[in-house]
């Protein structure tokens, strides 16, 4: 009955020129209340009850005509490490996008060597995740020792990977 009353009020407001209600804000409140009541008291219960009726037969009657393949134990064991890896990579990506957005919107100088902040490690990580292959550390003004470290680390990682990939 609430939805019907809200709907009739909206239709009465739209049915004639001018405003039937005293304030246009009241019309906005009516439309929003109508939408919330429809969504949370009609649409979502229908979806949930429909899904519940579908699951009822699988939980209580256990159809013998439907056969599901068993999930291997290795698949179950790999779920937790995969989720952990994804969750552990999120702070790095969040830091990279935060630095990029602050550079663009707040005029910070994280990636500008003239700004006086040697931020080579973050630029190295962001460059790794963005797929660029050029040596970005030369552009941010890193020291020779730091460049030598990253170059040797890249070679130490790249040679066994190349041997494994191409043999």
C-alpha cells in the first residue's frame, strides 16, 4: 500500500502542469522513497526467494540425475595461496595509482627528478606492472650503484627465466 500511495502521488504530480505539491524537493523524496521501497521490499525478496526455491531441491532432494565431478584436492589447496597473492599485490597497486593520481591532480613531484625526491623504487614497481620494457630508472635520476643493483637483479631473474622458457 505504501508503494501504491507513493506511485499515485508521483502520477498526480506529473498529471498536470505546474506543481501539485508545495515544494519540488518533496517530489524528489517521493521518487527516491518509491525506488527504495520497490527495490528493497519487492525486487530483492523475489530474487532471493527465487534463488532459494532453486537451491531447495539441490539441498533437500539431491537429484540423482545430476552428477557433479569431484573437485581435486590440488585445486582446493591452491585457492588460499591464489587469494593471498592477489590480496598481497593490492597495496602495491594502490600505492602506485595513488602516487600517479596525486601527481596529476595535486601537482606533486613523485616522478619528477627536479622535484628533489628520488622515487626510483616506486617507479620501478609501477613500470614492472605497466608492462614497459625500457629502463625507467635512467629517467628518474637514480645513482649509478642503484642502477647497477637493479640491472644485476633483472639479469639474475631474466637468465633462468629465459633458459626455462626457451629450452
